[in-house]
C-alpha cells in the first residue's frame, strides 16, 4: 500500500488584485471604485489608497494612453503589512515627473498628491513599451 502524506502549512490569505482597464476617464473612475471595494473587503483603510489610485489612473488615462491598449491596476498586501499599488501603461516614453505648477494652474498636482500620501513611490521602466508607477502605504502604525 502506497501512502502519500500531504502537509499543509497555515498561511495568510492572499490579498492580491489585478485588473486591466480602458485608458479612459471611466476606466480611471473604475480603478478607484475597485480599490475602495477590495480594500474594504480586506478590512483595510481606503481613503489614502483611493486618492493615490485616482491620481495614478488619471495619469495613465491622460498621459499613458495608447489606442487599443489598456492599463493595469494591481493591489498587493505584503506580509509586512504594506499595501503596494501599481499602475502599468504602455507609454514608457513618457515618464512621470513631479512638477511645481503655478498657483493658478488647473492641473499638474497629481504626483504631488501621491508623494504626500504615499510612504514611498517610484517608476519602473520596461519591458518596452511599458512603465509601472507604484506607491506603497505602510498599514501597520
């Protein structure tokens, strides 16, 4: 008689979510709504993450848009209680750079908002033609 022994180890439930969205205002809005819904389901705070996703998704829809190509939203909670938000688009030729707009400018403050709310953020290039703008929030006090 051949017995197979399987041992399972308890692990934390995977808290990952990823979706492709159209690079439109509607897609950017849906990214924010999905973020709020998933983080709420996971019992995590939603306000700062929703603002970060709204800004990054709006940038992906405005500056990273390529006809016929979607952008990707990814949310991951690490074992260290860190939320990583990633938005990937297909315009690696247009890297985001925080700017200090004039006081009367109607746009240009999105990355300043991300910088203020996130504990860390940055840009990863590649593979061509993609870039990923990411932000991290520490969930543990």
